[in-house]
C-alpha cells in the first residue's frame, strides 16, 4: 500500500509518524510547564526569595521539557503503522510493546484534528474508530502526521471500510451534491443564550478567586467586593452579581463559539460521505458515512429555542458514546441556526424533499399533561414541606425560605410542565418515525423505520389507570433508543405496528394482533428483531 520511497515510509511498507513528533511534544510540555510555573514561583517567593525561586522553577521546567522531548523521540522511533489488504495495523511502545489491528470493514470514522501548533507545522492528529465499546481498544490514534497523509488515510480507509446498510442510502452512494451549508456569521447571536454562558460566567468568577489565592490576595479581593456592594440592598447585590456573571459568560460563549464553528462547512463528498469541517485555532474534520446514517435529531435547548433556533445532530451507527464524550459535538452536523434553516439542512442530509422533523405531529392525551404537572409540583413542594418542618423545629427564618421557594418555584414548575406537554408529539412518514419530547432540551428525532430493530413498551400502574404508555424504539444508531412518552395506549401500539409491521404482533391481543389492546398485563414488554 505504501511505496518505500515515500517520506515516512519504511522498506517493509510500514510508515512512521512525522519526525517532528519530539518537537511537538516538547513545545506542548513547555507550555504546560510555564502555566504551572507561575503559581509555583508565587508560592516559593516567601520561602526562597525571587532569585532562588526562579532558578529552581526554571531548572525544573528545562528538565521536564527535555524529558518530554526524549519521550517524543522514542515514541516516534517505536511507533509505526500500515494499511494492509484487510487491516490497519499500529505497533507502538518501548518496554510495553502494543500491537493493535483493526479490520478495514469495521472502520466507521476517520477524523482529523489540528491544534494551533499542529496547524502551524502543517500536521494533524488522525483518529480511526470502529464505534464499538471496547474500553478504547476500538480506536487507533496517529499523532501527528502531515495533513496530506491524514487526507490520504481518510479517503483510503473510508473508501475501503464503506459498507452500505440502508437501501435508500445505498442507492445514493457515488453521488456528490457538493456544499450543503457554510458558516453564516449571524448564527453567532445564539451563542450567548446557550447553557454554556452561565457556566462560563461561574467559571470566570472561580478563576478570579483561584488566581487571587495564588497571589496571596484573596482576602483583599473579598474585602474589595464587600466594600463595593455594602451600600446596596441584598436583592440588588445579587442582581448585579448575576448580571456580571451572565455578561462575562456571554462574552466567553461568543469566543468559544467562534473557536469551535469558524470556517464551518458541511458538504457531501463523492462516495457517499458527509463531511463537517470547522474550527478557528483548532481545525476539526468529522466524516459521517451516509450508509451509516439512520436519521437526524433537531435539538432545541431552551435558550436558543426561545429565539427560534435549533441545531442538527446525526443519528448514525458507528459513533460510540465514549467518542461522543471525548468530543462533545462529534455528532453535530449544524450548529444552532434558525429553525427553517435547520429543517432545510435535515431534508438535504436525508435526501428528502421536505424535512421529517417539520412534519405535523400527533398530540398526546391530556392525561399526559396531568402527569407532568403532578411531578413538577411534587419536585417543588417536597423541599417546601421539608423547610417548613425544619422551621418549626429550628428557626422561623426557614419559613421565609419556604415561602420564597414556593412563590418562585411553583410558577416555574407549572410553566415547564405545560411546555413539556406541548412538546410531546409523534408522527410517521414514508421512511421515518418522528418523536418529540423535552422542555429544557427539546429533541425532535427523525429515525428511519428500517433502522428500528425492536420495541419496548412500558406502562406503570398510574399510566394504566390513565390509559397511557411509553413506547421506545430500539436501534443500533445514535443513543440506541428513541422514546414516545405518555401516548395513548391504543395509539402507541398502533404506531409501533404501522412503523415496523409484524414486529409487535405477538404482543397484541386477538388473532390478527389488535393494536388497541395488549396481550398481557405486564409492566414492561419488549420485542426485537435481534
């Protein structure tokens, strides 16, 4: 597969990582050491003086950087890889030698990532994955190789590993529709209303306190804050602090969004793959095979939903949860955009004239609304009762805490419960099962009916009394299960029967499998094609 005269190639067809591996390792280690040295020097000043503290810290930094460079050189010398006729092999290690091999027909993802230093040097990190759960053994990482080598590996591995599963998708393999979406800078307006903003605001406040502690000035910072707000009532003090945190978090969210999504581009490549490229400082390239695509998920967190926006995630086989945890937006095809734009991209990605996620949905019975109201009120009133009991036993001050919680919590809980009920819905199209649920994070999932491999029907005692049930479609793609919550019992079973004919028939009453009744009064039933 590799010509011996190619740079980085060995005589026996094996290839090494880029020779600048040691340089990259040394520079990255030096950056970490410098960041760590600042608080260390400040801590040593009171014990050794400025000169000795600087000398010892510098010596330690040089030693650590040198050791890292040596380790990087050894890793370069002892790491080699090759693509054979049926496997991709990776050998590494000095004292503990590891020999790993992945079958080419099991390769599902080849992702390229280039941090700022790698981009400066024209290098990338290549991650080759199978999407299986094997404690990290289902992924090979080549770090670093040249960008040209990374592109060669991506094209070669996905071309050899592609194995169409769906009829509609298989018919589309070989077509190339070019660019489906490019960055619109106006999309950045949704960044400050995401859940990231308040978290970044809290992290900024924590960072200020940590740095002031390193500098030995935390007490002064606290004293300054107390003097600044001592003339204000408690309510306004809290309001100012929350507003400052939100403004800081909003600014941080804008910067994070720019880093993650700048240069964004979604395109369909020849051979039946969808490729997402993005990143300002760290460039990322994620490839999804259309043969593995089983649908799309329109995700609407509460903040961006209030502004009429949504993002699009892929429902695909071959992307394991551990990979998703490592890269939070690994499945995301489109960042938060206006909802009509999101639906248009869903239609283009799924090769449909109209987006299944825009299909009118069947509403759920009013009994589902009652269940959400009762659960929401119970979640708020339980701590109110606890505070009231503690107030009677300890101090009357807790009565005010209970009253405040009730006055604020009850309206919020009722509003969220009603919104959760309005979000419930489901539908069937020619190719897709569509289900929607959630309020803080509303999800509208369009799952290919051919991708449903089983059903799970759950019905609690209270659901049976209300004539409701939960219906869960099991699939090998995405999260592995997509639920239709609190639908009418007859409607839910009819939905399952029509979506995948014959699969749920043995669990229904009657000779022909009447979808209005269930065969046995068990709390949970499941049917599977596996």
